[in-house]
């Protein structure tokens, strides 16, 4: 295909930016991204976050291999400043359900047989074992699992900013404050998109990288993808407190939640509770879609955060939470990505199904989209459009608990200044 022909990408999150970056690196010279957020990183992008886990633990060896490829790419010049190999402490508490224990064992099995993890895995079966790999933790932590030193986290929003800047340097045009109203067609050929401001962008190839909001412009994805939200919050540490926790591993009790070392710029400690995810079906489309408001978390998840802290850092368990919000992703029934042409439409490519495990692929996922754009098809059956799959009904093996719709949540918590602003 002619590398000077326009390519339109909708969405400037993880998928959209990585796609633009790989296309531009390959010599495509007419790439435009439309992003509805007025600021960057995009407000509702799952990647607009302090940090994300970078690890190769997958129940499925296929994704474990891809994750190892991604980890190598995180050590390349563009991404290395944002990758921190602090290790990964993955365990279950004494009260963990059997599902959680099985998921951990499958993940451990998928990496244990790989040479790259030789001498990288330490079994955890006692409090003393945890003390050796995380001496800063003061809680009881009667956990069982393992510590993997070949893992860590990425500074997420900073990584997106780096790719954004690289895209601009490569000639990519990025329009913020450009929400898409609808796709445009000539017969079965997608000709581009029109924004809510009425501006039409034409292109022979349009790539949909809209994350959890995809259904708003592609409602036929309904059965394959369901938007789910995961809560998170932070504790503001003093510089002295942050120094005490510097270098702790990414710590994940599968049945309680996870947290990272404090952010080195802000001293914020990010904490996420373990849960199955929330949907939002209160939309005109009959789909679960993110609302504009994400600055809250359910009270039950705040309680889970404090329970996790009592297990690990009890001195912080009653501290005020700040930066409460929910992070939206797009779940598929099998946790596979969908990177394919939309059936019955020409010139329309979709990349979705992050299923809460895509950010680690930021350095490489765009090349998979580029291949589909160039070939005009998806040869990997795992990432093809799957008509008839039911993402809403799927029991995801690694998600703990039951999915809840936000209309059933009666008690939510906001940061004091946000709550005051809504009075």
C-alpha cells in the first residue's frame, strides 16, 4: 500500500499511540490521530496512570512469550527511562478462594520452565520469606506464593508522553478535543470519521483504538467486548516515608489487591483492590460504556484497600485516600485482543480487548496492528473478530469475585474537594 495515503486513528491511548508510532517508524507519512480528551494523556485512557505492572506471568504461554518480548522492548532507549525492575511479589492471603490459588499456580507454571527465569523465582511460604524480599513491610502477611525478580512496573503516563513526543517527531498529527460523532461510509467502505464539531476526516484506512468507549462508534462489537472499571486510590506520603518504601517490589495479593513503590516525583503510593470489575449499562446504546465521571470508587473497594494495607503496611491503613478513580478497560470473553478488520466493512480496522493486560505491550502492540493494516487481514485466529462470543457472561479465570453494575452500587467515595464541588 502507498505509504503516503492517509491513515486515521481514533484514540490516543495505549493502542492508538503504539499503532501510530510503529506505522510512522515504518515510513507512513500521513497519519492523523483524533482524541476526544482536551488534555494528554487522555483523561479516560487506562494508560493515564502513575504506573502499570510489567510482568510475564500468564496462564497462557502465548502471552507469556509476548510479554517477554515487551520486557525486552521496555529496555530500549525510548522506553527504558520509564521501566523499573523492582521485582514482583505475587501471593495469596490465607483466606484466598481456590480460584485465586489456581490462577497463581498457572501463572507460576508458565514462567518456571523458561530459562530466562532461572534463579529469578523465590518461593514464599512464610512471613520470614517476605521479609527477605520486602523488609520494609511491617504487617502480618501470612501469604503464600513467590517473588519474581525479573519483573517490575512502568511509569505509565510518562511512557505515553514519551511515545506521544516520538510520534510528533515522526510527523504524526494528533488532534486533541476531537471527539468522534460517527464513522462515515460509502457503501461498505469506511471513508473516515466526523467529529462532534462537524469536521470530517477522510482516509482509506481508519483504525479504531477507542478502548472501553469503542461501542459508542462500533455497536456491533457489543457481544465481544464489555467495558469494565477497576478502582484505584493513592496515599500521599511524606518524602521520608517514600524513601522507606523506595525499591519495594510490585506487591500483589491475588485476593486483596496490589500496590507499587511510591512514585518518585510525587511520593504517591498507588493501591488497587482485587475485584472482578464494574460495568455501566446505563447508556443509550444498551452497552457498558464509561461515563464522563470516573473520580470515585465504591466504598467496598476502599475497605478492601485498607484491608490490604493492614496486611502489609498497617501504619498507613487509616491514612486519607486521594486520587480516587475508576480505570476503564475493554474485556473480551477469552481475554484475547481483537486486532482485525471489521467484517462487512472495508478500510476499517479495530484494535481492542485490552482486558486489563495490554499496557505492558505498549512498545510492541502497534506492530501487530501495522501488519493487519498492510495485509488487509488477520492471520492469527486468536486475534480475529469473534462473532457470537459473549464477553459479559464470561468467567475470567484471573478476576476474583463477581462483576457488578454501577447502578447496584449504593455507596461511593470521592476525594473531599471533588465531593464538595458536587454539592
